[in-house]
C-alpha cells in the first residue's frame, strides 16, 4: 500500500512540474525552436433599437402586423439567435412572426436564425394571428432574445 501511495504522489508531483510555469531551455548554436500559442477573442453582440418606448404600436387590420422601429444586431463574430415570448398574451392571440428587415427570426432553440454576416438590421415587424383584432384593450408582449455562438 505504501508503494502505491509513493508512486501516486510521485506521479501527481510530476504532473504539476510539467503542467505549467516557466521553462528554461538550452540550445546549441544554430538550433531552432517553435511554439504554438492559442488566442481567443471574446464575442460581443451590440443591439441598437430605435423606437418610442412611450408609444403603443398600431396593428394593421389587414396584415395583422405592427412595426416597432429599426433594430440592429451587430457582432464581431457570426452568431445565431431566436426569440421567445416572455408573458401571457390575451386569449386566442399569438405572435406568428418576428421579422428584421426581410429576415424572419426563429422562435426555436433547436433551429435558431443564423447570422453569418455578423450584422442583422432593418425594420422590426411583429406579426399576429387574426384573433388580435378581437382584443378590446392595449396589451404588452415581452420578447426574450437569446444569442448563441455560430
């Protein structure tokens, strides 16, 4: 048992010695040395959304859509995104589409919208089902946008 312990401690100490830290190497004249280093750039996503927060947005009674200003999703790397509805809507009302410019956004985490160009911008348009015209009062919709690496 003692031999196993000594061998185990020796292996652990050896792994610490070679795992990290400074290294001193002696080279003969005309020797060469190369080292591969890995660098990482953190991804960022900037959202710029221009709209009037105090305004109730009118829903078109023929297309059942409302435009909510201009929105821009910009990143230093390609990304994916999808949206979710974060609150209960009036009875019978559903959000059927969310568009940025001509791009329809996904509402599924398994098939998110891919933004390979690092930029998605345009008019934000929310589409509802026809039952939205039966709602008597103003209502709110909370959108939860989730961003994923490409």
